[in-house]
C-alpha cells in the first residue's frame, strides 16, 4: 500500500524538480547568506524555536527529497502553494530587499513585502492526480548500475550496500547487507531513533538551580543539555544568562543577596572522557553540565578546542552572571543536590526533535553523546557510555529492527568499536518514514541535503543528486559511509546505506565522490 505522503511526493515531483532546478542559484545564495530562516526549512543547522508538532514531522521540503504531506506543506512551508520558498521570502522581507516576482500575501507567510523569489509553477498542482506509474526498481537493474560503482577501487577493500523501497519496506538490492562494519557517524541515525523512541520528540532537557533548605546554598544542577549557552544571543537554546536572571530574582524575593554555589553533575555516570581521548577537537568531556559544548571559540558546530573542565567552567560562568546581577558568591565547587532542595529556576533545551536535527545536520558529536545518555536515563540504564549503548540497543529491539552484528560503543560513531550493517541503517530510515511512527520523523528531516546543508553542503558539485539526496555522512580514517533517502525518477522513495572500509586508508575525497555517485545514480535511475 502506498502511503499518502508518497502519493503526494510522486505527484508533485515533476513540478518540484523543475522548480528546484530553476531556483537553485537563488537557494544556494540564500542558504549561505541566511542560514537561520532557510535552513530551518530544510534540516536545521540551529535549533528550531518554533518547532512543528510531532505529527507535522510527516512533512518537509519537497524539493529536497523529503516525505511530503500536502496539508503540512501548505501550513508550514517551506513552499507555499505558488511555488515560492516562504523562508526566503520572509528573510528578504525582513531585510527590505526587493527583486523577483511579487506573489502577494499567501496564508502561512509573514505577509510582509517585498516577496522576492523567482516565479514558479505550483508544486502542489498534481496532488490529486495519478501517481506511482512506474514499477519499483528491480534487483537486477539496480545491480547493473550500482555494481560497477561499488567496484570502484577508491571505495577501498570492504564495501557493503542496501537499498530499500520505503513504501513497502522491501529490500531491493543488497551487497553484504548483513555484514557489520564500522559505521562512523552514521551511528547517529541509530542514536536519533533510539532517543526519540525512549524520551519522545517533545522532550526538553532541563538545567535548574535549587536552594538547600535552611541555608544559603545554591546548587546548579546539570540535566545533560549540550546546547546550554552562556552567549548573549542564545539563538533558541537554553540560556545560562536567563537562568541567572531568574535565580537572582528568586533569591532577592527571599531577601538573599549572598550564597554559596555548587554544581551537580551526578546525572551521568562512569568515565566522562570519550575513548578517543581528550587530545581531540571532535568532542568535549561528556558531562551533565556544560556551556556551549565546552568550546573555546565562538563556533557552534564542527571541530574546536575544548575546555578540559566543561562543568566547572560552566559553573564559574554562572557564578559570574550571578555577581553581575547582585548576588555575591565564591567560586563554585562540585556537590550533589539533596532531595529536600527547593526549586529556584529552570531553563529548558529546544525539543529533542530539534536536537536530533541539529545533531544529524552538523554531525554534532557532543549532542550525539548527550542523546545516548538521555536515552539511557529514559530507559532506566546507567547514563554512561556502556549504559547508553545498552539503552540504544534496547530501544531498537523494541522497534523490531535487525540487530545481528550490531555493536553500540558510543552515541556519535567516533568509537571504532561501533558496528552496524547496511540492513540496519536502511531499516532505521524505513522506520523513521513509517506513518505509524511520526515521532521518528526528525531522523529524516535532520539529514543533510546534498549540496545545500550540513556535512553535505560542500559535496555533490555538478552531480544530479544535488538537492535530491538527503544523507548522513560518516568519516573516520579508512572508514567512509553514507546513508539516507532519495526519490528516483519514477517517484519511489528509497532508503540506502553504503559502508566502506580500507586498510591502508583510501584517499578521502575520492572515496566520498564514489559514495556520492552511488546516491546520485539512485536519484536518476528508474532501474526497472
């Protein structure tokens, strides 16, 4: 049975492709110049402040290969019924820019002028028409086109592959699909699905302050929010400054202007140093309290030098913020809050759905490790590397996914002890596309868009998969992987996973181009 979202996509796809090709230059400029509004529509680089509800994750950007529901496309964008990208229109309006055709006010947009975007045929024209005229790709046809590409020496000494039709869940092609290899960062797809299953898409992580009874002892209690920020512009994240404002106000209401401050990181257990060690720029210590991922620069994604003591540094920043607000305190020390402590103030992270999207789009290792521990907390497992891995497996088993050979040593994929199969990765994507599991949709909407967003923004130059392939990348020395979704020329939404490994390591750029060619071929091949 063909789900409504696929029917909508198949009918709209001819219009969508024409629109995407005609406006791609403008979209590329918009993505580079205005990431906050535009990228929210196509897989957020930064957390969404006004997040669609769980049910609305059945929809996304049609031009970028997402499962589309017509009702949500109309209500939430990113395309309005005239074929204009609403985020681009609203950004230009806010900047007072002119240009393009003025389509007038459209329901669901800001209504501000001007409305600069190229005129385009409606992307919703064919929603009521016949869809899915072409048959599903066949195993032989897929083997004929994918086989030679998989034989590319640039892919290394080991390579596995799987392609699944998301309408039926049927595997259309497999090569070593049940063989487990190091998945690198495609592990984050498993982490995303497990976290959404265990904690829920609407769950928010709390950071709070409490006051011990009959004392002037304040405790800053970490809840494991890696996106907590001390910066002036919180950009939708939980703000340490806001927490200081509310804490200071609550203390002054109690006629208190001097306290002792401690910080509580007891939510997490076990070692806080990732097995790759502290001498790296990929991930900070995994602790229940940190600000800005422990980064020592102004970046919010990618590699960066990290503080060696993220919890202590966050607490020190909080102490300074309290002093700025008239609350005297000495340097904070670690201490666990008691059960009798009274609440002072609380700030909350963006919803888990937004954290999942940001993790996948940017391949954010700090968020990934935090989500593995949040999964452990929700599943009643120790919030540690080991407990996170156990909890991820437990949640995926509940979903009936193929776990033979799978190993979960961390949440990010930085640990080479992680092992996944192409079968499992495509099954994860299929489950996220299942209409029965709308809470898992962020595992699709967060996937980077080829040539546009996240870790795929610099790839696919000149390849036909640009704008149509959505995929999570994975890269370690000697390991390169790619797993995601694509719509073929007959309107079939496909999930794919390609895993490669090589000793000695292959040249990374050549290997990545080989993987990109595989996904692009799926986009252009009816293969039936």
